[in-house]
C-alpha cells in the first residue's frame, strides 16, 4: 500500500497485491490465535494477486452500497487498486493523541464501538477492524480500510461480527488500560455488548472465557501479543 499525491493535490492510495501479500500480518494473527485458543482470530486465507484484488473490490462495493464509510475505488487493474484518502489519522493514532485527555479518549473509544455497531445493524461485517484499520474522520465519523480478505469465506455472519468485536478489543483494551481509563472503557464495552444479539454475545463470552486465566499477566517479559490478550481478559464480564 503506497500513498501518492496527484498533480491536483489529491492524495490517493495504490494497493498492489503479490502472492505473499502482508505475510507478517498472518503470522501475527496465527500467533495470537495459538496463544489464546480463540479460533475467530485465526487469519482468513489470502491467496494474493488478482484474487485478493477481486476480494477487496467486492468488499468495498458491498460496504459502500450499504452506506458504510470505506474508500472509493478510483481505478483498478487485475493486480492493483487506486482508492481515495479517507483521513489523516487512524483511530489508534487518535487514541495516542488524546491519551492525556481522558474524556476525549473515552469519546474516541466509544466512537469506534458505535461505528462497528452501525456496520452490524446493516447486516454487514468488516475484516480486521483493529484501530489501525479504522480512520478517524471527525468526532462523529469513522471510516474503514483493509479488506483484502473476506471472513465470510470461512465464517458465518454471526462469527464474522463477533470477530469484528474481538479485533477491536484486541487493538484497544491494553491501550485504554495503559492510558488510565481502563475501567470506564470496559464499562462502555460491556454496555455495547448488551445491545448485541445473544448469539454474538455468547460467541464473544465463550472466546474471552478461554483467556480468563491471562488477566493477571502484566510483566513486559510476556511480550506485546500476550499482554494484549491479558487486557482483553480484563475487559470480560
């Protein structure tokens, strides 16, 4: 994925797909899945190349048709897509910017929760809504990027939506704890879960139950991935 600025000043992104596209990401997700035992976090198969371009194009069109904020496809070939620029910062970067302002940070945390819930209300799902794949647009709007794989190729809609919530929690729970708003952020998370269908709540609770024993791990020697899972465990009910 590479940013370009056109002669008119417009910023665009070009994604080119190769046979081993983003292999590091799948290794990380595989590691997280093995450590936690949460099968919903197992990476979705990605064949790369033209097939991955077709998947991303299809997902972008489906989400856009449902009224969800995703990049607009400006040009395409069998091996690449050009898409527009949604915003300057990811939600993760916005959290970092707000870390000294608890009220604003919690508003940004809730903004992400609301954005995912709005996607699900439209009977849609994302791919990997980690905060790094969510674009902060303004106080009321989030955009989504990165759709090179399709969870629905191996999971049901309920599982896809439960996976969305687990991805978000994995990317944010530890940051909220480290930024001293962990308990309030946890209450916001639990309140949102109560609004979700019972099948999704059950899937999430079942997944988090598997890592309940990790909640007391907090030493740096355990490594970042383990500590993120430990933070997820602390957000469980």
